């Protein structure tokens, strides 16, 4: 195959082709930013049944890519798309990826997720081996690609093709580890010596993320604070021991925002663009959303709060539900919630929306256009996460002039400067507690109501904050240089 790449990203999603959250956004932006730094970059990802290919057509380039142990006769089809000059390769095998959702349904994870992503990792390695030469670096993301650093580690001993290739594993959320029954290790193709407490074994189970942590040449997380947190029992999710052992190879690099997509001055989803120099469009966005969702017209002069995210405990949605009746009853504010997740949270929010008609709008599900329009329409954005590796929605809220109220954890610490500091860009509270969240919202509302000039200063500084991917790409280049890449 007459081509090769210097750096190959491997991930289970990439926007705009596939996305469930921040991972897709990162993969849609970081490789392009690295390409602008002069690196030859490509991405390998699964070919899902729910793949968006309208804007970037795919073409078949290989129809019988071998996969090997434990399925010698099984092959994969390889497709490619040109994404702004970035080659994105898709591994296709219908029985594994032609499904309505990527990882799970409302009833739980797919029973064969281990086999699915074991197949993906092995097929990706086989496909790379067909290229004209080896990559200098494999950059893997989360548990779905955690086996690749392990495969590479052992392949370097016997296969000259891989001798000089190094690996990076980026952990986007340590809570999702790909933990499976030990018997599935026998189908992984890894040697028996990988099965030990400093390898892939985790309390008797087969842990795919731990495989990546154990064997990657460098480990990164998506914010400096999260890198410090995950070596502690409070945030380590049981892996703090091996992460502490590998702390010399652990780096925290803050995610960025794709301002070509998330910028109110050029956002295709907004009824009227706006900027820090001319904020009039934000009021139009608010009026349009209030009318669209059937909220009270009185909210045009009251603060409108927003929440966009997964309806799970990690995101603190239970804290929002607990304090909402008091907040809506006492402050006469409005709120819009967009997300999906736990059925119990969806039901509780729907009941609250019925009880507070005209004040609370709950939209179960996720659409990209609504996420943009909510960020633009709201005055205050809520993100009361129990832990947050980086978070992107609070960064988007900053650019949209919607000061966030956040828990002081992880990447939220690294992106929000808290009130009342002179340089503040939002509001923080110390622990995931409904009372503390309530008090922090009240603080933001008090500034909004009684100190409008100060609130406008917070809004202005928020919009001017720079979390571009170019900054992150420079930090990744430094990390690659640690591994010997001439970048």
C-alpha cells in the first residue's frame, strides 16, 4: 500500500462522522490542529451503521484486510474519507458496527463490546502493517483502543516493522475502563505474561484501559488538574495504583475548543450572530428560544439558565433536580435542559417540566443545533460535575458569553476563573452538593440582578478567553518530542 503516516490517531468516534460526547469533538479538531503544526496525521475509527458521511464521501480502499488471532478467516473492509485534508480511515465489519448506537442501548452495554473493540484494535494494527512503512507514533484514545499499546509493546520484540513505533494513550474519562470477564483475555491475542497486576489483569477481570496504561510509552489526560486527581483514591476509579507507578510518564494537556464550530459570530445554527463587540444578537437568540419552547415572556427580562450534557450522576444532574423547585419557586428564573441518560433522571425532569410549565423546558435527547442555540440563548450555564476530566461545554459557554457555574474539579478548575477575582470568567463551588450549587447560582443571580456592569465584565472576559486547539497542539508536540519524534 503506497502510503504511510507519521502519527496515526485511533479512536472510537470522530466528529462529524460519529459522536456521543467530548471524545468525538476532540478527534474532530486535534488531528487537524496537529496537521497545521506540520505533522503528517491520519485517523482510524470504526465504520458504524450510524455514520454521517453526507459532507465527506467515503471510498473503499481495501476489501480483505486480515485480522488474525482469534479469527484467522475474518477480514475487514477499509474505507477512507478526506476530512479537510486529513485522511480518516474506517474499519468496517457489519456484525460489530452496523448498529443503531455505538456502545449500548437504554438496557445496558452491548454484550460483545470486548470482542467488538478487540476486533477493531487488531484490524487497525493489521491495516497499518499493510502501509508502505510504519508510523512513528500511535495515539490511542480511551478503553476502546487500550489494547493497541499492549499489542505494540509485544510486537516490537519480534516484528521489525514496529521496532521504532511508540504509543501515547489519552484518557478522556477514567470511569469508563472496558472491564470484562477474564476468559475474554484468551481471545485477545496477548501473551500470557500480560496477565498480571501490572498488566491487563484487574481484580480478576480483563481491563482494556489498564492495558493501555500499563504498556503505553506516554499517558496523557485532558487537563492538568485531572492528571493530578487520578493518582488519588478519590478520583482514581481503582486504577490509582498503576497510575501512580506510571506517574513519570503521565501528562495533563488541556483540551481545546474548535472555534470554527463553536463561535457565536459565525455559528450557522443561530438566528442572529453576535460578538463581544456587539451583543445584540444574544438577546435575539434568547427571545427566539423562549418563543420556540413556550416559555414565559417575562423571562426575557429574567436570567435563563442552561444545562447541556449527559443526564448522569457524574454530571451532577441529580443535584440540579434537587435544587430546581426552590430555585424556580423563589427566583422566577427560567431553565432549559438538553440531554439523555438515566431513565429515572429523564422521568424526574419531565415531571418537573410539567409542574413548572413556562419556566422549565426539558428536551430529552441531543441535537447539535439545539446545543448551540441553548448556549447562545442562556445567561448562565450549569455544570455541577462530580468529576470532570476536562469538559468542553463550559469552554463553549465561555465563548458564547454564558458564564458557567461549575464544581471546582478537574478541567473545570483549569478553565474557569472564579468570581470575585478581578479576572473572573464564571462561578465555582467546592464540592458536588445541591446546597452549594444553589448558593453558587444565587451568587451569579445576585451579580446579574444588582451588579449588571460587573456581570457584563464577567461575560466579556469569558468571551475573550482563548482555549484554541492550536495551544493544545503545541503541548502535544512537546509530548511527542519527549518520545523522540522530530516535531
